[in-house]
């Protein structure tokens, strides 16, 4: 049986509106319009706070500010946001200039398009004004309405203090992250760019890392990226140990496969390192080759200067410390020519909720191909991030290395 979802939306008993990510009304159901005392023409197509401004006669009004903060939070985090009880007065359409005191219980949520971006925001609101309209208590005590509203304001203030404290803690954590991922030493010799983007709205000192190591014999460097499962200081600590271990191992190993094999043995003895993914590649400018090995990590991309791109996916094994017994890992070699570009990255660049990973890989290859004439690795890295990252950021961290060959 076919279901008319437009009719379902209009028949919903609760008041629901649909907003674009820039907070313009896309639609509103009958219950919302009745509750707001507006016609569809007075709402749809208008900016939310033009249609419903705060009461200018109430200097302390914060309903619009709180609602906008909630909706922006939904866009940024891509998660449902349930608001505290809000006072949000509404101007009477029958008596222009007369504002009616109203109380609401709002919930805001994202609706995703097939490609993973936020198509619209659901704004569901329940009016509780009549529930709060009770007479004052005997003896001059405040009524229940004033008491509940006062408690709501106190709760909101506590939440705001917690958010500010969280923001300060996150800045400290990100400073630690930057200290653990310094600019790589080969940047001045070879044309290399690195980028790190933290996930939005979390402490997230994360387990993503990148590294570049100059090797002693010949004109060679080892390039690596990796991703420890989890977030926070514990994951960052594990990341630092694995990054240092791989950096040291790459200097003495016969190649990338042996370096990852040794790193896997080390990960077996390190709490929190299980299921870590990593990929490492040795770039040899004398032989014009790239030798690589991957431990469960998304494939690097070799962008050809003459057109096209190759996914380096012929030497992929499970993540670190997932095999019952240590065993040799695969390794593959591919030739490059001057003007090619190598890109290594962590999965936050291509993985999105509600989107197949192959879609993200296709988007990455298209972005690289469309920006192949960028002036340098830094410009290419920035262009890829602009093309692939949603405006609201991602829920995972991103480490990115671009090497112009």
C-alpha cells in the first residue's frame, strides 16, 4: 500500500515544522500553524526569526536566542537536541503589537539526504502554556508557573557554564594534539603538506596521526597515517606510542610490510591499540617508486599528473593485532612520474553516516581530479577538505598528508 507521507505530515497531532539548514521554513503542518496562529503563507519561505521574533517589550527574552543555538547545534553535531522549557512570546495576528506570553517544549532533529548531508531540520514543539497557568500559592508565594520558569532558567545557566568549560577543556586538548603532531621535518626538502581536522563538538584529542620520516639510504622518505579506535586522552596516548614506534621501526625495517608487522607485535602488548588501522609508504625518488602496505586502512591515492588516479589497494591486511598469530604482511610497489601526487588520509575524510564508503572514495577521486592543477600540496589539501567536509564538520577526526612527487 502506497503511503502519502505529505498527508501524514499534515495529519500529525503534534506541531511540526521543517526548516532548511539556514533556518528558513520549508513546510509546517496544520497543528503547528494552528498553535502559532499563522497561515501557511505567513510562515513558509520565511526566515524563522523574521516570522517569530522575540518580544521587543521583554528585554530579557531569550527564546529566539536559545532556539537558534539548539538548531545550530543540530547542524553542527548532526544529532537530536531536546531543549529545556522555553518562554517564547508570540505576537497576536488579530491585535498587531500585542504579545502573548507562551511557554514551549521544543525538540529539534536532522533529516539526512541519501548522500549524507542534512536536507532539513525537524522542529517539533509542544505548547505547555495552559499547564503552567495556575493561580499563586497562599501566603504570597510564587505560583507554579514562576517556580518552574525560574528552575528552567537556572538549569539553562548551568548548561551554558558546562558548555563553556567543555570548550576550554577542548582547546587544551587540541593544543596537546598539535604538540604530538608537529610539522614533519621533510617539508622543506620535498613538497609536502599535512592537515589535521578534529571532530566537531567533542574533547576529541583523538587517535589519528600522520608521520614523515627521512630514510638514510638514498633519496627516500616513509609516509604514514593511522587511526586508533576511540577518542580522548587515552586514545591520544596510544596514538603517540604507536606513532613513535612506527617512526623508529621505519628507519630500520626492510620495507613498509615489515614495519607494520613489527608495529602489530608491539600493539599486541599495548592496551587500547587493538584494531588500530595504519598505512605506510616508502617513496623512493631515485627509483621513482612507491612501496606501500596497509593494516586495514583506507587506500592511499596516487593522482597522476597526466590524468587519472590509482587507489593503492593491492597490499591490504587486517588492522593491527587482529590476527591470532603474527605473520608477514603484504607489500606492493607502483611507479610514479614527476608531477604525480600521493595522498594518505584517515577515514574521517571519506566516511559519513548513512553513506557507503565507496561513495566517499568516489568523491575523493573526483575532488583530486578536479583540483589536479592546484599550485601546490597545501592548496590541493585545502581544496579536498572543502570539497569533502560538510559545512557543519564531521563526527570523526581527519589526518591528511599530500606529497607532490
